C-alpha cells in the first residue's frame, strides 16, 4: 500500500461535497459521511473498508470487474451499496467519482446540481 493516509483522503473527498458532514452512525466510532443527515459513505470500525451507495447495476459491475477491491457488504449490500477494501492500492480518481455518485444518489437534487456547476 502506498503512503496515502486513507482515512484523511476519504474525509477530504467527502467533505468537499456541498453540505457534507462527518457524523458516526449508531454506536460506531468509524468516520461516516452524511448529507442532510442521510449516509452516503460509511467506513468500517477496523478502517479496512468503506461502503457507498451505487446506482442500479454498478455494484455487480464493480464486484465482477475487480473482486480484490470491491465487494457486496453485509446488511446494506441488498440496497445497492458497494464495499471497497481500503488496504489495497486505489485509483483515487475512481474512488472520488464513486463517492460523488453516492452523494448524488443521496443528496437533495438542489445540492447534487451544485456539483454540475462548480
């Protein structure tokens, strides 16, 4: 793995999105990111994975294309969420794009449109 501080990188990507906030969920202490109190990225307690929402067909495509990195997470996988292992090297442009897509699926349309006109 490279010398990238993975949690910091994820935090920077998530918090660059309009009205995004870091707030843990349930009794967890791992970083999770929300827009208007709705989760769009969750990280695991052990820091080895993150989960994000994906559009129809994306979960299957990512897992089939790169099963060493992407997986169907417990509990939320059935709702279209995708897991990404964080203990492997990443294409951070791809990760940023996937996080932004998750945000767009969760955020109110008005906020999501702000990403189209930076």
